């Protein structure tokens, strides 16, 4: 796992995505929604609008999760959110953006797993982390080998997401989410976290034991995981000085 503490996390994440797409125009991107990756998405759109980004015409995208129970086209579905925040602006056709099907939650998980396999798997998976360490919507206690499936949101997560709705009562109680085992199959995991509210979860994920009590700790098992943090998010890390020293001495050619 590579831990990078920088005030340029959004730019570094955008660099990683662009480098992948330039080297592989048919790349498969895994996309998370929420506040953590949004600055990186805005940076990608800014570069695209400025004419400095790569072409995304051949890129395919897979969403990390989706609410169950919202009507199609609802602005807070993750499909509409990612259209609005990223893929439409990058010129990625909507039929190249896949998500678990909330209309059939009983069978959506296995179908999504098969679609992911048929696409050859995810090249780079963008991730955020919840304040309780959840990854995707894999809440504490989730199996580290889990596949895409329906999950019940905790009250804490529903309260955290209420800011996107009129009230907590409007936040769905169920979601479809890629499992931790599914996430681990991506070839590169790129987790972005900012703010002191994420510091405890980040420390548990990066330096704590691998445990279902902190689902994001599963990143420690991955051969190519990058964690991009600002100073507040890194404030509980015991080895923060080491991570800074290693990144400062990193060869320029190495990239992420």
C-alpha cells in the first residue's frame, strides 16, 4: 500500500486516471460517488474542458453502488450523480456506464458480477471511506470476501447521506454495493480521503489489523493500493512522517 499525504490529492488522483486512459484508451474505470472523490472528478473535467485531458471515448465505467427504491432518473441515484459530476462532462456515453440494477435487487448482484467479469475487470477503482471505515456500502461486519449484493444502511450512514436529500427519512434503507471481494479484484485501488472526520477510519484502515470491523482495512491485502490523504485525514497515522519521507524520495518515473 502506498500512502501519500498531500494538499494535491485531487490533482494526483486525476493524474493516475489520465495516465491509465492514455496508456489504455479502452480502460475500465470503477467509480465511487460521495464527497471524497468529487474534487478529483472536478479536476478531470477541468482538464478535459481545457483540452489537456485524454479522450474517454473508449472508456467503460462501473459504479461502486446504487440505492434501492429511488425511481429511475431521481437526481440522487448514483447513476444520475455520476452522469452529472463526471461522465457526461468527459464525453463518456451513458450506455458505457454500468451500475447494479435496483429494479431487481434479488438478482442484481450476480448479474453485475458477471458483467464485470465480461468486461475484463476494473483497471482502476476510485474509492472513498466512511467515518466508520465502510468501503462502498460494506458496513462494519461485512465479509472480506463478499460479492455484489443488497445491504441495509445503518442509521449512521443514512444520517451522513441525509445532506443529499430533504431529510433522513428520504434516504433509502437499502443499497446494492460491490462486495469487498469484488473491490479487491480491481487491478488498482485508489482511495481518496480528506478532513479530520475521516482520520480515525483512515488510521484503522491503513495501520490497524485487517478486520471486518473496519472494512476498508481490506486494502492492506491488495498488491496495488494507493491512499491519497490531506493533512487532517492523515492526522491519526502513527507513521505519517515515514509516508511523507518515502513519497518525497519517490522516483519521478514510478507514478502510481
